[in-house]
C-alpha cells in the first residue's frame, strides 16, 4: 500500500505542563517569586503530534495517560488540535505525566518531569496498534520520554511497514545500536549531539566531522537544531555540495522556548510526510519553531497552517530587509 501523504504516527509521552514565569531562574536552594501558574498540554510526543496536526497533517498518537483529571485535559486538547487519540491507553490507579516548568524573562526554561503513566507505556501497547494504521503511515516520530523497549518496538513496527523513522533522542540517554540502525532521520540539539558523539557542546559544530561520527553510529541523515542560530542539516545521502547545509533562523522576540524543539520536529515530520525534501522540511521546522517561541506554553503557542502562512510572509519580509 502506498503511504498516504501527511499520515504520521507519534509514539510517546503526554503530560500536563504546570508553568510559571519568573524574572530569572532560581539557583540551588533559592526561592523566587513568579506570576500565575498556568496549566497546558505538553509532553514531547504530544507536542510533536499537535504541531503536525495543526498544520493539517493526519496524526495518530500512541501513548498512555492516568485515570485523573489531567488525562481529560490533555486528551481533550489533543483532540481539539486534530490529533487522533484512539491509541492512547488509560492506565488505572496511575497519574498522568506532568512537567514542572519555570520560564525566565528571556524565554529560557528549566523543566522537571514526573513521568506518571508515560512510564507504563509498554511494547505491548505498540504491538496492539492495528496493522492498518501502520500501512497508512508514512512517518513515525519518537522521543525518549517513554521506555527504551517501547521506543524500539515502535521503530521495529515502522521498519516492517516501510515507515520512515524520525528519532528525537531527548532526554538523551544511551541509545541501543538497533534503534540507531532503524532510525532514518535523527533530530536533536547541539547539546544532545555533543553527548552522542563526544564533542565539546560549547564549540562550533564541524559539520563534516559530525557527519562522519554519526555515520560510525549508523546515522546518515541528521538535523541539528541550534536555537537562535537556526539549524544544520547533515545528509550523507545528498550530493557532495549539499551534505552539510546551514538553515538560517527566523529572528523573533522570544517569550517562552518551552516546546519549540517539539514544534520544529512535528512540523518537519509533517513536511516529510507530504513529500518535502529534508532541507525544505527543516526550513518549515525553523519557521514553526520561531512562531512557537513568541507565545507562552508549548502546544497552545503552535500555529495553524493559516497563521503560519501570515507569519511566514512577515518573517521573510523582515529577513529580506
């Protein structure tokens, strides 16, 4: 069966984010006063699913929530954004995952995760996903807020159904060689890249060296997000002049960077599912990530296709000026 463009499976986490903005992030043992506590849907995988669905993608989310009121919030929000949650399991006597987030005046954040039901998402849940859903899919996105066994099971199912695997290895941990072998595209930030291939995270990235080091791990295609510096596409399968391609950032006044990387990944997956090249998909990811940085929260700051079109026109005009 030919994969339907725009069909994306996302396997992973759903959280409720509890966020507070503060003038600055507290140091060890320090208390600072922030503003009103906000509740909003989150979780890396749920964020990625929402970003793709809001842009018009057909998205199915495979995950787990508890049997509490947080579950109702995150599921109703995902459905409102257009995400299919029929493959999300409710776990009895378990709390829904949560994230405690502090955001400073520059939009930077620190985050503490309470996994809750995400820790209960098992390979058996992935095995129970109908073959018909995999047959209709063109892209799978994975992050690492659920167990290694679950992530690996999803990658195996995707490979068996000829579905492209996009892995966002965050939060970074030691990666199984088989998972890397099953990964078609790695999407990560410069700090995760440094941890993966053993380079100085503060030094400029040497694209050719990074491409070689990733190749030794079995990764031939990678996108590195660089925040305000944009992104870097590494593609050993491209022609010689396009194997290392910098993608400029869109400059915005950042309010909150929470979930911007997930917005980037979800948009990139949506573009790839629609047949875009990796460079085209990365440019879309950069635009969506910039849009998201202008608003507070993760999913609630993501654009619809119409909102992104208007923002893109402004952003390209500003870049050309």
